[in-house]
C-alpha cells in the first residue's frame, strides 16, 4: 500500500514538473496559424454538409417522394461528404500531409457548386457562403506558411 502511494506521488510530481506539450506542434513540426484557420473553415463546411444531409434525409422520409431512393441517397451522400470534410479538418489541424491534396480538390468542387447555387434564385445565399468558404480555405491552405510546412 505504501508502495502504491509513493509511486502515485512520484508520477504526480513528475507530471507537474514536466512542461505541457505545445498545442501548435504536431509530429515535431510547428503548425502555422493559416493551417488552423483552414481547418476551422473546413470544419464549418463539414458542419453545414452534415446539417444539409440530415435535412435531406428527414425531408425524404417525411414527404415520401416518388423517387425516395434517390432522395435518401442524396442525403446520405451529403452526410458522407460532411464526414469526409470533418476528417480533412482533423488532418489539417494536425498538419497531416495527406490532408492537403483532398482539401484542395474538395474546395475546387465546392467552388463549382457555389457558382451553380449563386445562379439559382432560392439558393443564392448558400452559394455565396460556399464560394467564400472555398476561396478562404484555398488561400489559407496554399499560403506560403502552410506550403512550407508540407514541403518539409
């Protein structure tokens, strides 16, 4: 019993004396603020996609459209896109090399979708938001500080 107490005291003392890890360092590399900002924007995109996907699924279930399989499939696809964007946001926030290429590709697709949404009268605000988020993410991910980190 005394041995356990001594051991737990030692570990608490050792933990208190060691400096906490710096939050902006992952894998020995300092993550620039531009990458954190890009991760935040992509996380917001993921949240929007998940919300839209949920809405599409609920709408399909409540309205029983003639093509319910297509309606449900669309909702599930948008939910999956949101999950993918969330994974990319996680990868960006931890400076994972694999996250940059898919993020750029996703933003280029969102640019095209945003343009189409802006052309529609009922979806103009959504399209403008998509365009702003996609441009911001591309600027942040392709910023010199972010690019330098991925070249290391």
